C-alpha cells in the first residue's frame, strides 16, 4: 500500500476516485494510415472555398462533441512500431526485438516480460477487455501452424480477441478468435492466395500489385471490414455490465483498398473519386456503427470514445490526388516520412459530461499517452520502469491543471533510409543513421522551427545556420541520451503539498 501511494505521488497521477466517480467504459479506435486531411472537418479548415474530397460525418461528429488535439503524433511513421507503443506506453526503441517493430508473424512481439500493457492495466482495475482488428505485433507462429496463433492479443491482457495478425495486407490472411483460426466457411483450407484474391491486383503500378500469400481459401478482402465491425458491435451490444475497454484497430485504410459495395445499407464502393476515398468512408461508417451500438446499449453517456491513427496518411491513390485530396492537410510528408505528415495524426476524444464539446487542445501529445490515461481511469499506479513515455491525459479532458508534459517528442522512419527526429518545443532536429541505430553514425540533416514554418522544406532548413549550431548539438546529444533506453521522456509534476 505504501509503495502504491508513493508511486501515485511521485508520478503525479490523476485518477478517478473509486466509488466517488463511476469509471467510464473506454473505446479506443486506431485507424490504419489515416492523416488529418482524410477528415472532412480538417479539409474544410484548410480549403474553406471548396467541398471536401470525401465526407466523414461520424468523425466530424466526434470533433463537434468532444476535444481535438492540434499537435498529436504517432510514435513512429509506420504501423508496427506504433502498435508496440500503443500497447506498452513506450517508444519502439525499447522493444527488445528492435526499434522498427515486429513485421513477421513468425516473430514474437518483443514485449519484455516486465512490461505491463494497456489491457493488463485495465483488467487490474476491473475492466473487461476486448481487442478487434489488426494486431501487427507478431504472433510467434510459423506457416505450418497458421491454424492457431502462439501469441496474440489474449496473451497480453485481453479477455477476448478477434484479430487479423497482419491486417489485410500480409499473411496469414485469416481471422483468429482468441488465437484460433475462425474459418470463413466450413470447407476453408489454408492455401496460397493470388494477388487477385487478395485485392492487390487492383493497385496497378504499386509495388504490391503482384503480391501473394497464405490464407483462408475463402478469404474475401472486401468483407474483412464488415465482419470486423459486425463482431465488434455485437460485443458492445452485449455489454450491459460495465466497465469495459475495447481496442478497435480498423483494417481501413491500408492497401489493398477493398471497400465493400455497401455496409449497413450504406453504399461505399465507387462513391468517391478513388478507392482510397471509399475506404475512408468505410472507416468513418465503422466509427458511426460503434457509436450507435453504444447508444442502443445505453452506455454511450458513460463511455470515453477516442479515435486516432497509427501514422500519417497515404498519397498513393492517383484519382484522389487529382481530385485535390491531401491526406497530410498541408504538412510535408506522408506515411513513412520523418516529416510532420508522416506522424501528425488525428486524436479525437468524446466523453459526454466531462470533455467540453467542440474543444481543442494545443498540448503536444503522443497517441500512446492512452496507456497512462487508461492506468488513471483504472485506478492503477504507474511504474516508470515499465511505462516510460506515456502521459496521463485526464487533466486535459477534465479541465484541470496538467500534472506533467513530454520533455521531448521522438520519431523514427525507414522511408528513403533510416531517419530519426527529436522535437523540443517548436524545434525539430532530423537525423539520418543506421538501421540498428549507432549513435556515432547519427548525422544531423535538418533543423526546423515548426512555429514559424510547417513545411520543412530545404528553404526553411536552419541546419547550417551558424547561430543555430549550439542548438543542433544540444538536440543531438539529447536524442542520444534518451536512446540509451533508461530515462523516461515525460516529466511529471508532483502534486501540491497537503496543507
């Protein structure tokens, strides 16, 4: 008891008092490859003189009814490292398998045994926990054993899981319920699937156009999203008993872009300028269906609903680009890039009666701040030896004084070489280095003041300015210090003394 109280004091943890306040249900939705400019709300902000390229009414409703963050970031510009961070509250360089996440279903997750997870924290606080969607954290499963997963969400604190081990983009192309293969049909077998069967043949000219992979013989990429949302809403409809934590990782809008003809009676395929736009509409409708299920079950008013993305948006759909679609909403870069468009993402939160409707926060946050936030909601103390990079967002939502902040924001990218970045205040230093990160090989290549110019162009690069060399060296040394993997990147403010 003494240790728990001490940690709560040292960590500045704001929690919900047990008994005094009813703990909310938590629904966390993480989209795949969604940028700010994929939401019609942000499109209207950037281009008020023209209609959006795609309408997202349900996501826009979250903005109207809750709080949006203008300075929210994924911990990496790619999905696999972000998924590690979202589970553990740590930047992916703390993953024992390597800093770039786990991409092979045959590998284990790289989550050290001493790490806790967002689901374990929720369970310890009395929450029922469920996972739906793309796992992307390795399964420790070889091809010959694809009928069951050695690892998966239920190995890390989730009571129930319906998962796509690698989403819709990589094998095994199959659903798994509590780590057991959920056959698409009675006569399903594991077979080698063609690019046509996987939906990749639709992306002419894309590097994945001819991809093949092992999967369920009845795999239908157009029905992956509908099955996922059907199961998730059925779960919510049965949750009369509270509280619960549902982590929903949509398959949308990763390629292959395979929006169904319709979902819940709403036409999708062919309703926008391109297949990418159709998938954005599918994602938006999934969010709407989750909200409807919460309302019909009578628990929406006591639910914290959070929406974000694993990295920045896509720029691969020629038809959407020709229509004027800008997934990064004016920021430079896109998915995979070290530039802001690669990791600046939507972060929307609705909690009726708690979060002011239509509010906005300019506080810099990282999406894996949800781990510390879940700990606070569940009344669990934070152990900074386990969770080093996550900040409790409850004070921001409750209109209270913040009990901490991110001392720095860190990013990584493998697009066009291995790049790293550190941001402190408005100053962002971009570095290039080796895949396995050798601090001696780090080379500073970009210095930008994001408060003055968000484009991060060659013309705005201050890296060679004589009056900025001290700043460059300080940021470079600061990055090396944090990468030693020992110190947290968040600074907690101790609570005021009791009078």
